[in-house]
């Protein structure tokens, strides 16, 4: 069977555009629309986003796990059954929820009017339904197309709103949102159309029932991890009298979550490929893939930590103004938690491949329990810093339990985790009194990368392979979806 190396350049470009759009939407659109108008639009986005997430059904994980299995055994009809029936379930859930959302908009945001409430409901329905197509593309290992909506949605939405001009109203912004969601959903459904088979709607729902159970459990595991991130503001609100402390934690947490989400893509995008390796009984290659992704997640985490400790003390006062100094300290604490998150993400991917949902949920429960216990102890005295310490410690607990529950010892050993972490002692250079902070940070980063290379953690051959995948072109094209297999761990 012919194998091809997918070109990763479109994936990297889409991730870059996603973060450009996020920055543009966060800093430019609010200033253009004004606080009142943007507040109404932000409320709409929050409601649409929450409901869209609630109809996800864990389908991203489900398609990533089951579709490669169906491809491997040549059962393309099973892919059609799974996709068609999940799409029908999504439509059945989204339509009534869309009606309820329209009513909620009329009651909570009466200034938008009846017409706009219909556009809000429509944006949610078409976005939720279209998401099914993109999730199928992910399972088919068509990574770049599967990321199109997340990569371009905020950027295109910001451009659309800014194109209206400084007098853009919330109603006009909602219409832009609707047409954008409709366009992206149409594209996804057209791409996925070869796998739609209306005749299976009356056939057995065994596949979709199993998939829904599988996806729901992993969705629960993801929500447990998100709870540790998101509950910090709530805990500070309850246990602290200072509202400023909520801001300190919230800003730092938002930045740390953005970085964690980017690093998490390293393992998330590998799920279809490593599933194929597992199904073929290539356990050694499967473990090598997981070990390599864990190693580079750890390296990137250490680089981020050095960068945060180097620059945050002067960047945040410059951007946010005086009084926000504690954002920097919170971010330093939270950035350390990126290291064990690599283990948690690896455990999640292994659990998906091995269908070990129960173990990864227990890891999440143990992490949440550690977080709640520590916040009760630390937040009353340390406020936002206590919440940050609790979050980071909870991730270390989850990382340690991931090794045990998912039996990651072999993967951890092959990842050379100790060698990846050891050079991080270069952070000590930041406390040398005679060195300016930026010079010390540059030396620390150079020392880390140099020692990591000397220890064989960073390898030139892997970097060259990564460069080829980012900037080169594959000379072979797949004849079918079955052949879209990545050939080596990087």
C-alpha cells in the first residue's frame, strides 16, 4: 500500500490565521463597535458558542477513532452510517435548541429585535450542523480542510464587522455571523457529501449508539480538564473580596489556555494516524509516535516557560498599564503547568485509541478534586495566586495519574522526558544580578536549546523532516482516503 506524507504547511497557516483572527477580534472589533454594541454582540457569541459546544456529542473524538478503523477494514458503508446518523442526530438536537435560543435572545437582548433573533438561531443551527462535516474530515485524516472553520471563522467575522464601518450595530454583526456560518457549513457538507446516505437513516443505529456513548465519555473528560481552567474565576469570586484578583487570574489564564490549546494540537491531530498504527498491530511505531509528540510538547512547554519568565514582567505593565503586575506572576505559575499537560494530552490520545474512556475520566476527576481542595486552602489567603497554584498542582496530579492509569511508562521512557526537562535549569540565569533580564532570557533559551540538542532531545533529522513537511510538497497523491497515512513520527 502506498503511503504519503501530508503537507503540514496548510495546518500551520490555518493555526496562525486563527490566532491572528483571535487577536483582531479581541482588540480591534470592541474598540470599533463601542462597549455597548460589542457587549450585545459578545453575549450572542457566548450563547451560540455554548450551545454549539453542547451539541458536539464528542463527535470530533468519535470520528477520529472510528473512521480510521472503518477505513482500515475497508468498510466505507460504516463511515456513511456513522456520519449520516450523527448528522441526523445533530439536526434533531440543533433545530429545537435554535428555537429556544431565538426566544432567549428576545427575552435577554430585546434591543436586537425579532428579526435578529432568527439570524442568531440560524447561525447556531447551520454552525452546529456544519461542524459534523468538519469532524468527519478530521476522521478521514484530511487535517487542513477539517481545521478550516476554526482557522478562519474569527478572522472572517472580524473582517466582516470591520467592513461595515465604525457604525456597525449588533444586528448587522449578527447577520455577518449568520452568512459566515452558512458559508462554512455549506463547504463542509459539500466536502462530506460522498459519505451521506439517506437510506441508512432507517437502518440499525448500533454504530451511532456506540459512537455517542464513546464520544460522550471523552467529552466529559475534556470538560473536567476545562473545569480546572475555567473555575478559577468562580472560586476567586466566592472566596476573595477583591474583584481585581479575578482580572489578574482571568488574563493570565486566557493566555495560558491559548498556549495549552496550541500545544494540545500536537497530539490531537495525530489521533487518526496512530489509530491506524494500533489497528495494524504496530505497537512499537504507535509508542514511538506518542513518545515523539510528548517530547516535542515538553520542549515547546519549556521554551514557553523561559519566554514567560523573561518577558512578562515588562510586557504586561506596558500593554495593560500600572496595577496589573500580578498578571505576570500568575502567568509564570500557570506556565509551569504546561509541562504535565503534555502527559495528560498523551494519555487522552492513548485512551481514545485503546477505547479506555473510564481511565481518562478518572484522571480528570482526580485533577478536579486536587484543584478544589487546594483552592479551599490557598485562595482565601493568596487570592489569584492561590488559584494559579491550585491549577498548576492539579495538572501535575493529573499528569502523574495519567502515567499510572494509562500505563505510559514505556512512552515516557522513549520520550526522554527527563532529558527534555533537565536543561530547563537554565532558568536560573534569570536571577543572576549582573545580567539584564532580556540578556539573561536569551542566554537561558540558548542554553536550553543547546543542552537539549547535545542530549539528543532535539534532533537535526527530525527538524529537517518537519521542515520538509511544512515547506515541501509530496510527490505522491493518495488514490483513496485509506492511503492518507503519515509515514514517520514528527
